[in-house]
């Protein structure tokens, strides 16, 4: 009779196989295209009188001055001029947008949202106001509202790359991959050479359990990007594993841990080795994951499964292996309680593994 062997299933509390690649387009660099307002000249004053310009003219002067100061690199003074323009003329949309750009660049998102939101109210047909309002709402994690703003922007300019791409990521954040698909596909059609757009489309396919299609998008993204993003390689490895291409999964993760080692990457590598029945390599990878982050509970689960297998292979004689496994399971549940399969493993083996008093996992800190 063969020795029983524990295996990883999708629910064995390894790290979730999909990392949504929410790479926002225009997050740092996009700003509205503002045409400087003309400065009032002599003809704008009544002849022979020292009269004031109109409110609109004075606001335009401040806006124009702000644009010049921003171009010269004096951002603080530029912001003051944009706010002055708003105070003079509360209906001046470009001043709100330019002030919002500066607040957003400083990560002062609440101030940016108030400026973009007001611009969008004043001028509903202004694409930049609607798009930038959606962007900052998404950065603030007000994703439902960002979706509505992006849809308003796309009603004005349906083929804008950034709006389509970000709307796709917003729907993905809302776990609505079905809605995300059309906008992510459109973004790739608009800019086929965009690596981030293909990463996002791959993440949508993965969320729809279309991992063959996801692999194609991730591989194309890797070819387009000079240095593949770690999230790209993690996503690619996940989808390769889901369709049973474990040697390629392992090769991708080995490349990743050479350049950007992380607890997550090592844990995924351990899962790949385990599925290839390279159990010693799997155990070492899980240990490496815990060396980087002792509280990374998916790696604790990986260690537990490896040690439980050692216990079973020994004919249930290796008490040290059992004790280490049970201790790792308990530590994992202390960190994340919502793991029904780990609870079941602990129920089955916990009482048998409680006789020893020390383990290398007893001092693993919890969050």
C-alpha cells in the first residue's frame, strides 16, 4: 500500500494565485493641456481712466502667471496663483485643474479631488476634468466613484488609452472582471505596445480563469518591457501553474528571486517545486520565504504540508516533523484565521503533534 502524500490544492492557503496588476496610467505625469490665457494689455483698460480689469481678466492673469511659474519650476508660487485665480473667478475650470495637478503630485489627494471634482461640475464636457477626477478617486480607493467619473470621460473621448486602461483596473478592483474585460481589451487595441496595458489585460483573463490567454498577455508584456515588473513575473508564474506548466512556473520564479527576492516569490517557488514533487527544494523555498518575512502565513502553510508529508512517509514515526507541522499550522491560524482547510488539517493532526515542547516555528511573530 503506497504511503499517503499530502498535496496542495487551490485552497490550501498558499498565497492567492492572482495579483491584480492595478497599474494606473497617468498616475504621475498626466495633466490637463491648458492654453495660457492672454494677459490684458493697454486696450483692455478704459481710455484715460485707471480702471480695474474685469474679474475674468484678473483671474486669467493669475492663471497665466501660475502657468509661467510652474514652467519655471516654482510650484509653490504657481499653486498660489492658481488658487488666487479660483478665488477671483470660482468658475475658471483650468485653474481648478492645474491646482488639482499640483495637489495630486504631492499626494494631497483630498485637495486634488476637491479641485478636479469642482472642475467636472463646472464643465461636464471637459474630458480632462472628468478623467483626472476619476484618477484621483481611484488613488483614494473610492473605486465606485472613480468608475462613474471614467465612464463620463469616455463618453466624451471613447478611445482615450489611459481612461480605458484605468477603468479596466477599477472594475478589476471591484472584482468585476466581466466589465473590466472590454475596457482592458480596448486599451490594448489602442496601444498594442504598452506593457502595463497587457499586464492588466492578463490579470483580467486570470480573474476570469482564462489562464492560457493570460499567459499570452503576460509573455507579450515581458517582451515589451526592458525590465519585467516583479508583479508581471508573479502573475505569469501563477497562470503557468494554473494550467499545469510547472517547469515554466519554476523557471519564471527562479528568475524573479535572483533579481527581486521576496517572501511571496519564494513561497510561490516552493509551491511550484512541490507540484513537481521536488519536495526538498520546496521546503527550502518556503524556509527562504520565512527568513524574509517570518509572519508570511502562506509559507508557514507550505512548511506545514512539507513536514506533514515527511511524517506520513516515515510511517507516522517522525514526531519532530509532525510537531513542526502542527506548530506552523497554529502560527498560520494566529495570523489569518479564515483558512478552513488549515483548520481541518490542524483538527486531524493537532492532538498528535502536541507532545514536544520546542520547535523552530514557536517563535514566529504574528502581526
